[in-house]
C-alpha cells in the first residue's frame, strides 16, 4: 500500500508504478446486481443459458461494472492521506479491450501518470490497468483524475 501524506510527495512520484491490488472474482451475483442497479439486462450479462451459445461462451461483466470496481481495487494500492479534501474529478481514456467472463478473476495495476498544480492543491491522474487472470489483454484501461485540496 502506497500512502501519500503530503502533496509534495504526490508530485515527486509522477511516473511511478504504485502497485497491484488483490485478485477479485467476478461472479454472476455481482453482475446481476449491477444489471439491476443500471437497468442494463442485456442477455450477454444476465442470461446464463443463452450466453453459453453466445460470442463469449458464457456471461460477461458489464464494462462499466469493471470500471466501477476501480475505487475498490485502487484502495488496496494507494491512499491519499493528505490534509485536505479528496474529490473524484473524472476519468480519461476509458477503454474495455477484453470482456471479463463471469468466474474470472481481475486485479488492478495502478500508476501515477501525472500531477498538476492547482491554486487549491493538486490534480493527480492515476492510470489503471485491470488485468484478467490468464489473459494477455486487459479488461479495462482507464485514467482517473483526483483533486487533492489543501
């Protein structure tokens, strides 16, 4: 776990690989709950029987489910314990190069891509690569932007 307690520590770490989260198994229950929360009940996500004959040989996680796990997985890798408020500011360059089949395990590799000075603190850009166990291509590649206020 990489812990930043001061804003100057964050700036000094630009370009660093911060670490890797634990593995997380994507199960059908998690996919179904996400489908309920978002209203996305596409059969490739929730119809186990039909999906067996589909393009992936089984149900797959929603891409946005994978993206929504970034805060959880990232919290195992990095913590900003700087004095001021921490605000999610957005995401950059989100891609889903490879579907996550239900039953597979994923984990996050996190790097500090950039830090910009703001009048009120820092803007940190974190690069996440969500790996699928046993797969060459990642499930998701995304940059998240966090405001670290003084």
